[in-house]
C-alpha cells in the first residue's frame, strides 16, 4: 500500500484501476479543494524549477492546469486572467527585460 494524500487529475483513479490496483479517493469540499489546489500549485512549481527539455513543457502545462482549476473554482475565466495580466503589463511592465532589482538606495 502506498499513501499519497494529494490532489490528482480526474482520470488517475481509472488509470490505477486499469493497472489492477484499487485507489481510495475522496471528493473534497470546496474549501478543501481550494487548499489542495494551492498545495498542488506549490508541488508543480517545485517540479517546474528542476525540469529541463520536454519535461519543462510538461511541468509548465501542469502549473497551467492547476491555475486554470483555481480560476474555475473561484469563478474566474482564463480570459479574465489574461486581460488582467495584459493590463498589469501595460501599467507596470512585463518581465521581458530580465531586470533584477538588487536594492533601492535612499535619496541623497
């Protein structure tokens, strides 16, 4: 027996059953689902930081799916997120210039 205690994609229990094993799953309450999604975001982001090559795209897709699920759970569309990101990009800039703020000195 292997214990996981984490949110999994919807088809994972069927995949486990197809392998001849028996998964035990629970359906989370909305509050627990949100908490599990946030934990999953941390997990997937950690995996993204160490991924390279094709795995980078896979992990990026996993992060995107978690973000999409968080948005859906909160009643926010992906289009709303893109629109907000565009607005912030115009107002505050993007991250394209690779600027790394080291410090801010007080005025002389």
